[in-house]
């Protein structure tokens, strides 16, 4: 793998946000940081698609046995059969139904192995052109009938404003643990939206994460901005059977509808950040978010593993 050199950087804010008025900034970072080679973990066509659209959907990377093992572990975590770390469980607005469980590798051996798997971390290392660390991890669950929507947003806007992530050199990997379709709240993305950063209007309240994890209001683009992005780029839905991997750039605009079907939607979600893109002080918040949302400290590269999970 040919890793590109880091661009020269300063401590200036390349992507201003949380200002009195909404702003637009053209992307100043690469999307695919490695030169493609025949031994790359993606085909040249897949790498080009990620560069162009800001996301990629890959099927048949995991065996049915691996998917079943992950589903069983996720069920145990979600149903309270395991002791979980304090503050890592987020419930649905207005109910006790589990919405999200954070810090998956720290709480489960199989998900720790998944996070380091070459089919996730290896692809992330190629896309980011650097060794990688986990910025955030979580089990997302959208129960049948009552699963609430995730409103449109760019993850990087929050990670930059509230976590201090300096540049767009992170990628999310979402492994579907249930079938995801257009009816049960599958992820929606705007292809090509990663090329423009929307700096959102409004100051960051103290401890904003305590409410934003249930219903995000600060750090979301205006209706006018979303309408423009949708007109220019369209909207696509990342559907697929359990075991499908969805990769998307940190600045790709995305969201999902509520789930009023009887069929729950679940996925294991890992954010890989380039080691060279270590967090600083937040760019638009008075203090960093807690560690379960943004891993700080020494950014040690993941030891990438190969072979079957189960």
C-alpha cells in the first residue's frame, strides 16, 4: 500500500461552523488518500465510486456464521444480559428502548475483533492513507414500530465542532446486522455531498451531547441547504441484507427515517480516524465531549487482524 504524505497543516480552522449564519466551504482534503494498487482491499472501480459519491455499499464480505455470531452478541448487549459501562447506553426519546450502545470493542470481545478486521480497518487504512484508530464505536438499534429518525447531518461537523477533529480524514463503517430496506429506516445519503462543508448556524450549548444523542438540533443544516444539496446530488438509500458493509466519508450528508414497520433495524458502527488526524481542543464548543463519544489521548494504531470471526 502506498501511503501519501500528510499535507502541510496549520492550527487555523479550515472548516468554520457554529457561527451566527450558515456558511459553505469547499472541501480542502482528499477523499481517497492512497494510490490504488492491484493489492488494494478495494477494486479501482470501488475506490473511484467512493471518491465520487462519498460512500460505498459492499455485500458478501462476511459469512452467514459470522453474521449470526455478531447478531447473538448484539442481542445480549441490547437486552441487558451484560454489564455495560456507565453512560454508554442511549435510549429512544420518551421510552426505555435501547437506541445506541457506545464503546463496542471495550465491552465485547467479538466486536473488538470486528473493529480490527481487515475487511473494515484494512479498507479504512487504504481510504485514509494512514494507520487508523477508532474515534467512536456503537451499536445502533432502531426497534420496530417506534424507532425514531436520525436527522440529516454531516458527522464531521459535530466531530470538528465538539471533538476537535481537525481535518476530513475519517471514515465510518456500518455493518448491517439485520436486513435494511427503504421501509425500516435504512441509511439515506446524498452522493457527492462530501465535497462541500456546511458550517451550521448557532452556538453549541454546554453538554450538547446529552440531548443531541436522542434528537439532534444544533449542528444540522438549514432546510434551504439540505434542499440545495438534494437537488444537486440526489438521495440514495443504502439497503442490503444482514452482513452488508456500508462505508461513508465523514462529511457525507446522511440521515434515516423512523421505523414504523414490525422489523427492527440494527447495525454495528465504527468510525476510523487517521492517526495523523489526532483530536485537538474543540473548534466550536467550550469543552470536549466525553470519551465514549470521542476517543482522546494517545492515538495508537489498530493491530489489523485477518481470518474468520467465528
